[in-house]
C-alpha cells in the first residue's frame, strides 16, 4: 500500500517562489499595496537566516527597507561608509563617494536583512512556508497560473493571478519560462571569502590590485572582518589553511606601516564569478526577479541591490494592474528593469576587469594601472566610479 497523500487547493493573488531578499521584499511591498501573496521557500528558516553572502547596501536599498519599516536594526547596527580605498603597489587612492555624490553605502550582512524581512512578514501574519519541495509552476499562459509543491507530506496546488520567480540562480522558475535569450560570461577565477573574529584595521573597504591577484578587505561589525582573495576556479578549500589565507591577505593588501588584523576564521567559502542576464524577464503570468534572472560578479557589490530594485519595479507594476486594470507597467517591467541590470552588469564587469589578475597578460595589467592612475588624477573618472558604486538614482532611466 502506498502512502496516502492528501491534497489541497488554495488561491492567492501573487505566488512568490523563494524567500531571499527579492521574494521577501516583494511580499512586503505587495502587502503595503493591499495585495495578497504567498511565499514558498525550499530551505528552512534557520538556513536562510544563516546563509552568508552580500554585505553592501546602496542608499536606494536602505531607503526602501526604511520605507517598509524593516530598518530599525539596520539603522542601529549598519556601518555607514563615505568612500572606498583602491590600493595598488603600496599606493592607496581614496574615492570620496559621499563628497562626489552626496550619498552613502551601508555595510549590513545580507542574512541580517533576511532576518529582518522574515520577522516583519511573519509579524504581519503573511504566509511564508519553509521547506517546501518538488515545486513546479504551470499554466503560465492561462487565466490562472498554478504552483504545485509538497509541504509537511501534503501535496498543494496554489492558484495565482501572477507568479514571481524569485528563486535565485539555481531555482526552477527561469527554466519554466520558455525560450529566453541568455547572455553569459564566466570569469576564469573565483573568490575565496572568509569571516574572521578580528576588528577591522581599516575605516573603509579596501579593493586591492596585486600581481598575485585581487584582494578585498570588508567587514561586518567593529569585531568581525570579511575578506576575499582571488583564487583560480575549482580551487580546493583544503589548499587554503588559515595561515596561508592570512599570509596572502597581508601580501596583497600591504601598505607601509600598516597590516591586516588577524583573528580566528569562522567561515570560509569559494564563489565562482559569473555575469549572466536572461531576457525577457517574463513569460505570460510568470515574472523573474533578482538572481533568478541575472548574476553579477561581486566586485561591484550589486547583486542584492539589483534584486531589490527589480521587485520595487515589479511591485509597482502589479499594484498598477490591481488598482486600474492597466497592463502597461507589467508589459514594461522587463524592459525597465533590464536598463538598470545592464548598467550594473557593465559596472560590475568594469570593477572586475580593473582589479583582478587577468590570465598571463602583461598588456592587460598595464591597462589596469593606467586606469587606476586616471582614477587618481581625474575627478570625472572618480565620480563615474562613485555614482555607480553608490547606486544611480532609483528612477526608470537607469
Ligand atoms: P537568493 O538570495 O538566492 O534567494 C533565492 C531563494 O529561493 C530559494 N529557492 C527555492 N524556493 C522554493 N523552491 C525552489 N525550487 C527554490 N529554489 C531556490 C532559495 O533557497 C533562496 O532562499 O536570490 P535573491 O533574492 O534574488 O537575492 C540575490 C542576492 O542573494 C545576491 O545577488 C547577492 O548575495 C550577491 N552578492 C552581493 N550583492 C550585493 O548587492 N552586495 C554585495 O556586497 C554582495 N556580495 C554577493 C556578495 C554574493 C556572494 N555569493 C556567495 C554568491 C558576495 C558573495 C560572496
Ligand atoms: C562584502 O562585504 O561581502 C562585500 C563588500 C563589497 C563587495 C563584495 C562583497 O564588492
């Protein structure tokens, strides 16, 4: 005798697949507009609240989180930054972002953002189901779309007006969206990232060019540092005991009379670097947002910020449809979102090409040093970097 599996059918306005920054933010934006949604997540709450990823929030992102009433802890614990350092050959160039743009970035871990969004979603009594499995989307071109999934041994069908595919790069929604056009570039290197119990010995982030490869000095708090090293693709973590990591960070980030403060490493991981965009961001009633639709290399710190911008546009388009029955904004979502996505792709690629060691190429290295020199001498060049890094205004033009 097989296991008896009960089945349920429920109905909502927007079915959201994925409880990352994109899906959770979308659910709160929709709730504020009086639109009901259901968020379905394959992982556990503990897992998504611990997953270590991004750390740098654009002012646009902070402003949006504030407007949703989820920035109380962010305002208390986030670290405001007015600039960044670019370091090469022992020289340090400060890009004074606030002075050049009047805007700031904030360091606050992505998992902290996720915790705050989850807490608010649950406090509002919104549906957020963890550990769902076998999720699939159907009937994207019909009057009602459907999401099927299992949860707690029960098979569910969720009928929806629209589905938001916010399920990240390895999710299922993009693959169900028919023949999309894909643009992709995979870089011949990865980032080895660590978290260490060590007070940062720098006031601003340091992006370092070095002949051994790129290094980044970031942080999470006054007690925790976040650091990254460029490593070859498929680099085994076992080849990087803590002593080797610290030695390499000291070498690549070196500056006279200064050193990186070391401490116990409590998290280590390797992330491949990819640029990817699919288009359009829509198939019938399915809309893609965040990493489900695009990936940027982390050098520009844009991934989470782009995800939040996508759902800002998508929520406004859905609200316009529910308010007036006008389909225009939904029809325009893909084109509008892609303008900023491509701007961020270009900036992320620029930062990556500026700072990483490129395969056996002295010509490329010389160009990088010429660009760094230009950034030091031209306020136009520095302003261009600063306005992209801090985040161009959240209008539809970019
Ligand atoms: P997420 O965060 O991947 O969330 C997708 C969610 O969908 C769930 N899921 C499913 N749920 C149900 N059914 C399925 N079949 C499902 N398949 C997947 C997943 O479990 C997950 O919870 O995507 P979202 O919301 O689009 O957010 C994107 C960001 O997470 C990402 O862009 C950033 O982390 C990128 N990133 C950075 N972005 C920044 O803006 N600033 C940074 O400083 C920055 N640094 C980084 C980064 C990413 C990094 N890594 C590890 C990739 C640094 C690193 C090292
Ligand atoms: C981070 O703190 O994790 C971080 C900061 C800036 C980046 C990438 C990652 O460009």
